[in-house]
């Protein structure tokens, strides 16, 4: 019995996706720091002949222009392959949308190592971003992770399961970011700048890739999608009273039901997509502008204060996890999502009026449940589609969020530049309004 129990335990452990999430996020943190340093040093050397008083401005502009193109390629290239890879994951094997992007990560990060060692031009990294995106990138990887997490959890525990994955992601990013600086400083004298960091990143991605192929197993569905009658009953409970007749009647074939243009489950899915996109617009826009806001007056933060501010941001992963852990016992998913949206919207409204450091931390404290909405929306979506469609639905959501993020980032930066001298917190008020709009479809 003991041997059987340990074998069962080992099999259960092999279904855990957390090692891939943790390893890839640590690797990503290493790579992001290394890339920034390599790009900065490249343009320092390129513009070394410029007058010293204008050198910093030229470097800032060059680095900024590089990242605009790099992020556009990185964000939009998955549009080509993500849906197809996720569909293959649904039809052939669940590990395809996980292993394939990890292979692409390995290749693209190796290009950065070769660039450092062989002195290639920095434009090679646009090709690395394209390789990353065309093999699925984060869009496909995260959709695959969420599909696997949903598949191995019961409906009652699914929101908690997905927020645990988000918690592992956040904590790994925090640890990776902290370690990356020490690794860079510690080995800077003995090796070419960034070599050790990129090498560690590649090693982490190699571990994740090998784990996903040889160790990871696809969990058996813990609970299939509810019967149509149960689904209709659940939908009915989430719709206004005048919609309930349609919901309860949808499980019975009749002439009257055929006249309904959108079935209740499809309506729920559409509304959840709209809510996720609006919420992502609010969050991405505000978080893109926040670092710029902190650097200028009236706060004018230095590097140490920025570090503390980033650490406060990572604490939201822990508080949101604790929120779901407690709320999921007493509240419905939709109620938890609304709490998360209100938490973020209120916090970002306070941020618009921040003039002193203590107010920033009050705003961050109010945002303590800001991470709850998106994983819980994914959990709700999984309850309204068949298990065989998880990958497809999650990647469509992720593609929607990525596209929204690319557009929002550009738009908010332009608005921030134009309102900087008038009212620097204006973008946060826009995010508050977008957060309020999120409540409508919910």
C-alpha cells in the first residue's frame, strides 16, 4: 500500500505545471535584465563620439526606439502561430503549446548569447523576437499552462488552482529580478557583460523544455463540463431575471429557442471576453505609465525607492492568492472578479492624486486584490466550454489581451506625453474609468 501510495503521489507531482512556470519566469527575469544592459552598452559604444552633454539623451532615445520595435515584433508575431498551436494542443497533445514555445525561447535567448560573444549588430534581436513569437511565445505558453491547470482541477477548486499558478509566476519573477542584478554585478569583471546572465537564462529554459517533454504528464480531467441542464441553471443564476427563461429553456429543443440569436453560454463567454479586455486595458495602460510617473516630480524617486515600489507591486500576487483562497469558500466567481476590479479601480484613482510617497503605498495597498479578475475569468470560461476546447479559448483570450496591450501601451504613452505638463495623473483617471466600464459586462 505504501509503495502504491508513493507511486500515485509521484504521478500527481508529474502533472504539476508549476516547475515550468517558475523556471521560465526566473529565466525571463534574467534575460530581460541582460537584454536591457546589452542594448544600453551597445548604444553607448555606437554613440561614443557624441558630445558628453547630449550622450545620455541620444542613448535614451536609441534604447527607447529599439524597445518600441522589439516589443511590437514580440507582441504581434504570435498572432501567426498561437491559435494553430493551441488547436493542435486540443486535438493532438496538450504539451504542444507548452514545449514548442519553450523551444523557441531557447533559440531566441541563444541568439542574444551569440550576439554578445561574436559582436553581432543589435538588430539581430528583432529576429530573436520574431523567432520567439512565431514559435508561440508567451501567448501560447500561458494559454497552454492555463489549459493544463484547468484540466486537472475540479470546477469548485479551479479559481484557486489558477491563482496558485499566478502566485508562483509572481514570486519567481520577484526572485529572478532580485538575483539578476547580483549575478550581473558579481560576474561583470571576469566575463563579457551579460554572458553569465544569459547563460543562466538559457539553462533555466533548457530545464523547462526537458521537464515539459520527459517529466510532465497531462492530468486526467478532474471534472468534465457540466451537463447542459446544470449549465443552464448556473447561467440563469448569473443573468438578470428576464434572461432566466431563455437560460432554463435552452436545454430543451423547441421552436421558440431557435429564435434566440445568442445562446446564454455564448453570451456569458462574450461578456467575459469583453470584461477581460477592458480590465487589461485599464491595468496595462496604468502600469506602462507608472514608472515614468514615479521618476518625475513631485515624487522624483531614485533607484532604491523604485526597487521598493516594484517589491510592493509583487506583493499583490500574494494578497490576491489569499483573497481567492478565502473568497472561493463563500463567494461565486463573478463576485470575486467584481471585488478585484473595484480594488484595482479604487487604487488607481488614488494613484492619480499621489503627491507624496506614503500615498503611493496606500494606493498599492488598496489594489491588494487586483490580480484576482483575469485568472478567475479564465476559470469561469473553462466552466462554459468543453475540456477539448480549453487551449483554443484560452489562446483567443490571450491573443486579445496581447493585442490590447500593444495598442494600449502606445496610446497611453502618447496621452501621458501630451498631458504631462497639464496633469501627470490623467492616465490613471482613464484607467479608473476603464475599470468602471469593466463592471458593465460583468
